[in-house]
C-alpha cells in the first residue's frame, strides 16, 4: 500500500525555537496532506489541510502564523512549529487521503517535547 | 457536542472475553465509517471499514445503524495482542475528506 514517511519521529526542543516536521509520500503523489495533533488521552484533532501549490486551510483555533505549513511539491508537506512553547508538546501526525473517502495513509507521527 | 463520541473506557477484560465498543456520530451526512486501532505512541492503523449491512473479519464484527447514527465493534475471543486504543472514525460529511476521530476507548486484555 501507499507509504507516507514522517520525520523526525521524536524531537525535544527548547522554548522559543522552531521545529520542522516533514511528511513525504514515497510511492504516490499527495496533492493533499492533513495534519493532526493528539494530546495525551485525547483524540486526533485536525489542525490544517495542506494542498500542493496553494495556501493551507487551518481549522478554527489553530494559529496559522505559529504552525507554518508548506506543500511545495506533490511528495512533500512540512509543518513548522514556530516559537515553540511547552503547551505545544504533543503528537503530530500527517495523513494523505487515498481514493474517494475510503483510505487514509498515515505518517509514523512525531512526538514533540518542548522544554 | 462532539462529532464522534465513544465509550470512555478503559475496558479491562480477561483473555477470551468478548468485548463491545460503541460509538455515535452527530453528522447524518457522514459517508464512510471505520474502526482504527492505535497502539501507544504510534500512528492509527485501519482495523476495518464499517458497512450498513454489517461486516465481519475473523474475530471482529462491525455494525452501522445510519438511522440511529450508531456504530459498534465486537471483538470475540480477545487476545493479549488486542490491547490497544480503538478509535471510531467517520469521513465524508460536508465534502471534507479529513477523517474525524473519536477520542478512543482503551482496551487492556489481561492474562
């Protein structure tokens, strides 16, 4: 099946620094990538939708200037957490939709810890 | 009200037990329904899709009641390896292709 590779799998950073998370579609072209965030014992919540060649669409309550999304090619989408704070510590995961409504291909997830 | 609501859990059951998970969704326009499994600190993995006619895959049986907006998952003869969080997921309403996840129900199967 289709593969989405996400890096890094975990990262620890200092408050105020920025962290970039990459998701690559390895054997297919992903014109759309969904970015989710999951806090401990909570559901995966959609943060934003990135579309190749156009601006990302952010969900209500997600700061677009803090979570920068770039989808410059059909195989790469990135999420940059800028000026990270401890409350940004979470599990971030990307997902590319498959055909129709029936498939979703997930990256392995990135566990971010801001100290 | 949450878009997808699940039993809060956790469920602690002995090996061999039958366990049922329930889920309701709020948007009647939802088109596709799934159960995903998520192990600790890992990405969710598709367990099975859920169809109106009900469907079975080995020890797992899923049911969908569109009129009640209710989804269920039954696991028979539970194994230690079934221990995970089970996520109820819907897709396709209002043209949105992103999945909408329930908060999950943690299952712990004990020897």
